[in-house]
C-alpha cells in the first residue's frame, strides 16, 4: 500500500460521528434503499431535455464552446506506458497526468456541448437535433472520449499505483486496479456523463452504457467494497483529503451507475461512513491544516458529497451540522485580498482559476452565512472551466438559472480577525472591510500536519492585500514530494520559511516538533506568543516568538527571544532569523530595508513594506532564489529573496531581536 499522500501523521482520536448521530438508521443500507427508491428527481443537475438547460446563457458556455470547437475532430490526447513509467524511472508525474487530465477535460467540454446543442436553433452548436435531442457530432465526441477512458488500462495515477512496489513492474496491472484520486475522478466523470446524457448514449453507440457500468464495477465499486486496507479510508486514524474526495466521487458512481438497489445502498452507506470519519476528525473551529488551496479538494469535496446525498434523498439526509457551518466559513477567514489567500503546507498563495465558488455560495445561502455568501459571490466567474471536473462544470452552468436571493451581496467581507486555536493560526487585518493597509498572519502548529512544510512559527505580512513577507507554497510534485526525501525540497524546509534557525538547525518532522501557545490573540489584541523550541528538538521555552499587529500605530512587530543551550550535534555556531520576501527587496541605511511588489504577477505597483531593526543588532545576509518551477514563478515572478539576520556571537546564548514592519507610502 502506498504511504499516506500528505506526509501527515495520524490525527487526534476521532470524535463523535456527526452523520451517524444526525441520520441514524437513514444512513444504513436498508434505510438508504428506501430513501433512494424514489429516484433522483431532487437533484439540482438535470438530465438532457430538462427545461433547466434552456436557461443556460451563451456567455456561461462560451469558453467551453470555443475550445471544444477547436479540438473537435482532432486526435485525442494519448497517454502511453512510457509516460506512465516515467514516475518510476525519473520521478516525473506531469507527463502522464497531464495527458490524462487533457483527455478528461476534453470529454467534459464535449458533454457540455452535447447537453447544450440544438437549443434555440443551435445557439451553442449549429446543426443536429433540436429541443431535447443532442447534436449527433457532439454525441460522437462524447462516445469517443468515454470509450477511450473505458479502454485506458489504469484509471489510477502512476504516482499512486502500487504496481511497482508490489512487483517491480511499471506497466499497470489491470487485474488489480488501484483505487486512488484518479480512479475516483474517472468514475465520477463517467457517472455524470451517463446521468445527463442517458439513453442518447446508447442510441448513438448501443452497448456503451453497459460498458461504462462494467468498467466502473470492476475498477471502483468492487475494490471499494472488497478491501478495507485503502489508506484513505482513515481507519488508522489518519484522515486526509483523499477521504472526502474519493468518497464523494464514489457516491456519484453509485447513484448513477449501480443499478442493483441493494448494492447501490450498500455502496452509498460505506461512503457515508467514510465521510463521517472525515467530519469527525475535524476540529470544532473548522480549520483545515492543509490550508485554503486544499480546502477545495478536501472539505469542499465533502460538502459536494453531502449536498448530493441531501438532494438524492429529497432532503431526508439533512446536512445543517455545526461542523459544516465552520467549514463553509473557512475560505473567507483566510482571505488576504484580491485573489490572495493565506497559504500553508502545499498550497499556493493565489486562488486557482476554476474553483467551484458557486458550490460554496449555495452552501452559504443554505446556512444563511452572509459573510461566506458575499465572499463566494464575489469570486464566481460565470465561466466554468473543464479543469474543475464534469460534476462541478454541470453545477456551474446551471447556476445562472437559479434564484440566488438577497443574501448574496457580492462583496468579500474581509473580516478583521480570525484565530483558529486547533492549528494556532491568527489572521489580523488593520481595517475591517478593506484590504488596504497591513495584514498579519502568524502560525504555530506542528510538523506532522498534512502536506506538511516545516513552518512552525512562520508568518505572512501583506499590504493592500498583496503578501510581501511570504510562504513560497507548493512546487510541482515529483516522486520526491511524498518520499523520505521530501525535505530536500527547498520550499518545504524551515530554512526557507520566515522562522528562526538556531544553530543553523532545520525544524524536525512530526507532531512532537510543535509550537506551544503562551498567549492567544483576541480581536482587540491580535498578538500571538509562541514557544518554538520544541520545533528544533529543544525545550519549548528556549525560543519565544511574539507576533502582533498594532492597528493604532499601523505596524507589525515580530519579537524573538531566546536562551539557547550549547551547540548540539549537527548544529553550527550560527543563530539566524529568516524572512522570505516576494517582489523586490532593497537594503537601506543600516537597520532598514524595503520590499516592493515589483515583479509579482498581478500585484501591480502598489504599496510596499518598510522593515526596521536596531542597527548593529545582526549581520544581514541576502540570498536569491531564482524560480524555475512554473507553479512558483506564476505566483511570485522570477525570484524570491531570503533575508537572514545572523546574531552576533555575544548574543547567541541569549538575546532578543525585534523586526518592525510598516507600509510604505
């Protein structure tokens, strides 16, 4: 079995199972069999021919349509065994996953075109049948894409498949399918395709729907029900984002592709058990230790699964639960400004395109959370993209046909203060309701978090919504990313986060390498004081960091205090305090520096930061990190800069250092 993908350690003991408590026997196989016997008339997404599709605007589908017309008739992306084998040969994941993703995205566009074709005399695509009949050419495009997926030897991604670890082979073993994120995504795509196009598929290619069901049963349903050693089930207590992502995709597969009522109910019941483990593992404050970016493929997937269950049972499985309310609030609490969000672990600092903000918006309205609704509404683009996946695209297309209500103000709330004690994250803004001015985000936590970076005690400082003291975020994944060599990757190391480096030490890995909260912040006093020594294998109180936002003086102050032992084995005499900067860093007169947003994509030429410290308090060292990874350079531009304060020898056993940060005019 592959190790957990996130590099995490087992979560805290699971608490009360919220779904089991709320739903009781309705979530059992027998209860579900009764609830699902009435059909799927309650689903928000409707099949071909439903009047809902007539309300989809040309503007909403124009982006999908333009690319679909361009690729129609061209050769389909063809992933080969040489692409698959690259992961085992040289660690490259993107060669194979990129082609598989391109194939599935093309199919998503084709399904959308088939659904929308022929309406109003061919608004989306000329020719073919009108009214409730799909255009024959677009149906052929769908049929070809579906058949290619059915013929694809493996639905799993090479990075997850256990074929090499079991046998030393690099060719997928079709007789032993591996149920991972990739397999779940294919199953869900085929399920949504079958559901919305239905009989039109068999009318165009008789036998195709039978083949879809056969492949899904063999590759997904049977392995899911027949094995309990999948790491993502969370039975060992380590519940990570694979759990809701796969379970939600399997719910779609069971609802749309499993025709036997008892088998369907048993599959959905097992999925509910899995989602319940995920929800039970979450802290009461709804924090996601993987951060905003992974929220969408963890908590967000769980919310999609819960919504699908509620709709499929016509509201019998009600999902207005306290933990759900906290999950819905998490994204806007992490918002810095514009498209920038607080990033921790393997997360980029800028929101990706194609996120299903419409899903979050529906949940916010459902729960009457006005802040979350306004925030989500402000990001909804109205232009779904195929990278989101077919289920999300179908929901997004129909969003324009829904009544959204007065609750959606369309403005991000930009809340003044958030503190999530379970992960020791504080986000404090200078002025509520605007991204103008300073924002401080400070983090404690531990180094056994999912998709962990060694970032205990790190901080981010933004000005006018743009982060300038930063966390680098996620680089492109390779075989090294989730291996024992993970922390050879610069972006994961504490040496390249805004944290201390006593004796040149890296922080350790695991839950024991953690911060202790000495002073928790409050809305009126946004100050987080942390004991960081344990992150380096020392006594906790041997390094104390206090991070605060002074709204009255309009400044951020980071004060470090230490009392160090003798140089440990493996250490050096050097004691550094590191800050990572984006944009352009310029050293000024002794005791000062400025950071400007020059060179950061989309940042413009706004305000910068002025850094001040006591002259002579440290030797200042500057290191440039030239970014050749597009996942990093697309966010930060050509470079990041590390600013290191090396403490004088007489201050190394014990001392203090204070950095003051203000906005430039």
